[in-house]
């Protein structure tokens, strides 16, 4: 059975709602489309008894650095869950809800529709039910301290490092993608991949739209915070869902 109990989310939302929208500095936008080819109803599916998007909303609401949380979606079921969690929902028009619409376009629509004048926007994907509780706070702190345009979370690449990747030709011949003689993981040069955990971006960067540059909204000065393996689970498949479920269940058992 899916647990729709708002936990402490509604209480947190009510407390944060006392800040006038024009006075808030940090706004979190949770983004979640209804359609998913790999995992139907992905963002509304229960993960360890709680709807996936609800876990992201609760993550945002427990942050002491985020002053307001809103949801951007094109799905009625997702919108219902979000409202039950005590946050405002802004339904996307067709031009920012189709398969070719960009993430930043959906976020810009939600920011404008919400009437917020926040100078810092925290972008949270609805399909990430597992995150460190302090992840948003860390990103916002680095954004403030560094003066950067954006901060994104990354994990260090291990077994899938490009040095260990190969090409296969039509006859199965193997060739290294990058020629090297490294066989110990510890000797691989550090490389990082975005993990989908959090993006904190300044408003002016978010609204800097440039034709043909889909990542322009990250700005010029882009910083990163590192997460450990398994800290963030981005759910795109049934296997990802099973992993997230197992991690959350194990955490609950520890706290029983």
C-alpha cells in the first residue's frame, strides 16, 4: 500500500509559507513529467511505501536553506501527490512538457508562474528518491561561498571510467577507447559524472537562454560537490527502483 501520509512535510511547508514570495531568496523547483518510456508512471510510483516525487518534496522541505518548494509537472497524479505534501503545483504548458522540452525551460516556466523573485533556484529531479539529507544545503553553501553561477552534484567514476572502455568492431575485435596501461582502479585519473542529486543555480544564469547552447543556464563558473557511490539513486528503470527500494528499506531497519 502506498503511504500518502505527509509526514512532517505539510508542517514544514506551512512554516515556510509565512515568507512572502517576493522576499524569499532560495526556491526549490521539483520537476517531474508524467510520461516515462522506461518505467511507466515513474515519478508517482511508490518507493518503500512513499510516492517517488513525495520523497524529493520531503527532501526539499527538510532543508533549512530552502525557503519555498514548488512542483512543475504535466501529470494529474503527480500534481495530486504534490498538493497532498503541502506544496504549490504549476502545470506545464505543451511547449515545456513534450519529449524535446529542456529541463531549464520547465524550471523557468515554474519560477515565473510561481511569482517568486528568488535569486537562487534549486533544481530537484522527482525521480531521485535517495539523496544525502544535507545535499541541497551543501550545494547552496558552495554557491554562496564561491560566487559561482551554478553548483551540481557529481559522483566519481570507477569501473565505467573511459580508460577502461573499449570499442568493438563488426567482427568483435577489441580496441581501447583511450590507449593506456592502467589496470588498477586507484591509478585512474579522477573523473566525475553528474548524479542528478541537486543543481543550485543563480537566477540570472537560469534565465540566460542561448540558441544552440542547452547547458548555457549553468553559467560560466560551474562548481561541483562530490557524493559517494550509492548516495544518490536516479531511477530510470525497474532495476534502479529495486536498488532505491533496498537502500531505503535498509535505512528504515537501522532506525527502528
